[in-house]
């Protein structure tokens, strides 16, 4: 259809009948006027009269293909018309957000057409003017209702027209398109570009991390272009009337719409002040709608990743030859300025691995690699030579991998089945809802029952094997020490069994961990500051639902009403003097393989044990087959560990330290979120003084 004259009474009657809006009615007369000529299509208003009167909608909005031939290929490639028609046809009536009523959506010959309810006097938001945090919060709450409705995207698997971000374009093509677009973009705008944008733009060349991460679960139904000018508001009260323009709907990250809205629609000064609270409100709304296992930290990380994606898209779109200037004028300039302001505000540069230093002008000697990290792709930009030996990367080898895969060594052989999914908590109880909201804001290493039928969504779940660790059922009057406490599962478990005093020790600073000197040096060079290292590790942990230790322990302690104490103390400093005496029960779990000097640590444990100590560690089945105690040094071969121990070796270490006798309590398979291994439980007794 080339102009409004192509919309005739007969054409309208056919479309309304096809869509089921009218049955047997005739369109007597109509008036068609163009409201908007957009980059990808036209928006028209139709006023119609029927026989009999009132047999159909008096006013409609028609969305039709645009007249610009330069954009036709882009529209076909990304199926923009098909996706919007599919949304109104298949999903709109159950989307979870208010949308206009649809009278027809589908193909008409070789083109698509959509007929929608005219919601006048509702008005579109003013992108250039922006909005206040109250309006943004209202929109986010609507989005949370939709995102939770389609959480996990299970119901969307059969919707063939709805892609994931990776389904739209393969990562290699996207990286090449971006590199070319960035070169033209930088050449065109030169010195006018902010320094932060220049650094980020260069670092993104050839990096596939962002596109890959945006297609990783959890996914949901995403609007894809949630800006003020794609929302209709009540002119009298400002309430949201409808979400419109669904051409770029995808199965995507839930934070995608939040990122688009807040960065495009809030003045940067307002966003900086309100962003954290708005994201908390959005996350709380998700939780209130029943979403589980999605921490606030993860939401904030994905929010930043989505803004990074917005930067990439903006640069690519700005360099497409579409025969149109696209979004020009004040709206386009303001939106770009707001987006680029977020680069420094949100430390987006930290999300993209830096290439190694090299001679200027040698960018062709740099390439991107992927590491699959616990099911998540982590991009590493490096030279081809370093790519051949990526296992030597210090950040991955000595810090990120140990933190994410702290359970460590995995035995060969079939993995045991994963633990059953945690039942969704009953959030109709206000107290349970309040607890779940707090729990969901954090990332968790341990699964801990905190009351009201709620368990923290941990990386590991020891609850089904807790009775195999050799702990006394009744620990009344005992004093216990939990070494490497993290979120405190074992501290709270021993307290639950009656321990009168519990101390858990751990480290807060990643650089305090038992790392080689050169590794620490490299980490600081790559991340520039100790805080930079901490932020990088925290970002990686959030990708698997975890965070650095400390805050989880404190929250669980408060929710449980626990008296357990957490102290920051290195295992090499454990002594009666440092801990105020000795303990009836000392427990260390999945830590010996991470220590360069496990013998010293076991001797330190012996020095504070007056009853018995429990060593719960993965073991190497091949080494255990040998007829002597053997530990293999794997620091330069296996990622994230110093040693691989046999059971005989760990038993011997305990005996040399002074434990007598040392008994094996149990062996059993363990499964976490990334794999499985077999664990042994050894119990060493402090000799009875005669």
C-alpha cells in the first residue's frame, strides 16, 4: 500500500471480518489520515461508518509498512512486521501489560497490516522531555507483571516468530558488523565523542560476550524498545494506558526493558539518584509475582549488560545506510546523550575484558575467545598466541574459577541427579513475602532454610547429605568452628543442633585468598585497583547467582535469630590465641585443594581442636587407587586448585598433624549447579589427655 487511498471501505471490511471484529457488517464510509511516518512503518487513523450503525469500531489505528525501500531488507531480515503482528495475534490478550485491542493482525498479500483500538485521548510519552521516577516506577511495575508472567519462557518455546537475541544474528556476524560500524562511527564523530565511549567502543571490537550472555536463561517476553514514546498515558493523571510498538519483541533478559526505559527516559542526574531504588522496586515486584532464584545482584548485573547492548545497537544503527536519517531531532540527540552518559556511571567498561597491551595499530593481531564458565560464556580478548594457552589466564585460573566452582575437583563418571527444584514459597503470607524479598536481593553459595517455608537459592545444597558429615545430633554445650563459612550453613546447622557457641571464619577480600604472588600482581595490573578486582569477581559470581561472602551470612543470621559469629581470619592464622581457646568440633569443607600448604592448615586445626575435626573434601579416585598416600600438584595444569588429593593423603596429613585416630565417615556423590564429584568425610580425634 503506497498511500492512504489504498485503504478502502471494502479493504477495511475484509480485514475486520478476518479478525473477527465484525460479522456481516458493511463499511459505508471512511476517512483516513496519516498520524506518523516512522522509520519502519506508517501509522494511520481510520474513522468509519457502518451498516448497521455501531456494527464496528468508529475509530481505529492502522499500522502499515513504510514507503522507504532502503529499509525493506532490514525489516524482512529481522521480521519486524511479522513479530508485531504475531504479538497482537497470539500474545496480546494475555501479555500481562495493558495493550490496545487488536482487530486484525497478519499478512495482506505480500505485506502485513495491523488494526488497533484508537485510545485517544491517551497520549504518547515525551522522550525528549523525559519523565520523573514516579512514572518510571509505574512502568517498571507493569513490566514486572509481564516478565513474571512469562518467566523462563517455557510457554514461548512454540512461538516460532519470537526469537532470542542470538537467534536474530550469529555472534561472529554481529562482531564483524559492530567493528565496521564502530570504525565509521568514530571517524565521523571524532573528537566529539566522550572519552569513556571511545575506550568502550574500541574494547568491544570482536567481543562476543554481550550477545551470547543476552540469550542465556532466565528469559522472558521482552518488549525490546520500552521508551516513553512507545507508551500511552492518561493525559489527566499520567497513568499508563498501553504499551505499543512491539516490532522488536524477543525472548530476552528481564532487565532489558528496565535498562531501555531508565537510560532513555530519565535525565542522567535523575537516573543516577533514583536508579538503585527503581531497580529494587522492579526486583521486589518480580518477587511479589512469584519469581524465585533471581537475586537483586543478578538483576543489576544484567541491567548493566543490557545497557552495553544498547550502546552496541546504537552504534550499528547509526551507520546503517537506510535511506533515512532515522530518529533525528531532539529526541534522537537526547536519547544518545543519556545512553552515553551511562557508560561511566555504570562502569560498563568493566564488563568487557581488556585486550593485552601491544604495539599501537596492531588491532588485527587481537582476537576474542570464549570460556564457558559454569554455563555462562565469558569473553576474553587476547592475542592468538595467548589464546592457545588460555588456561594460564590468571583471573580465570586463580580467582574467578575457584570462586564459581568452589566445590572443586570433579570425579570421572556419571553425575548423580540434581537435587529437586525448590518449591515456590507461599507469598500470600506477608511475613514470608517480606523474607523472600530480602533473600532474593542477594546471591547465595549455600542453600539455607530461613523459615516461613523459604530456603536461600544456593549454589550448593547440603541439606540432603548433612547427616553424613559425622556431626553429633546433640551438640548441647559444645563450641564449634566453621572454617571457610561463606554464607554460614555449617555454623547455623551446628547451632541448630545445640552448640552453645559458633564461630565461622572467612575472608572478604579476594586478594587475601591463597594465590601465587605473580597471580596477585597480574590481577592488580589487569583490574588496576584492589576494588577493581573485587568488583570483577563480584560480577562473575553474580552470573551464577552468587556473590562475595559476608552479606549472606549476616542476613541468614538475622532471619534465623542466630548468635553465630563471623570473623575475618586467614586459615594460616588459626590458633587458640586468635580464636580465644579450643573447640569441641572443627569443620573444614572443600578448601584443602585450594591451599598451597594444606598441612599447615590441618596442623592449625589440630591446635584448636579439643574434641574432633571433620575434613570434608573432594578426592581423586585415580590417586586413591595407589598403594601409598599421594597428592598431585596441579596448580599449573588444572584451573582453580593447587592440589588434587587422595583419601590416603588427607588421612596421613591429619595423622601427622596429631589427630588419632582418623576415621572415614562416608563417601558420597555431590551435585551442584555446574557438575558433580565425590566427597569423602574424614573425622580426626584429638588424643585424650591421660
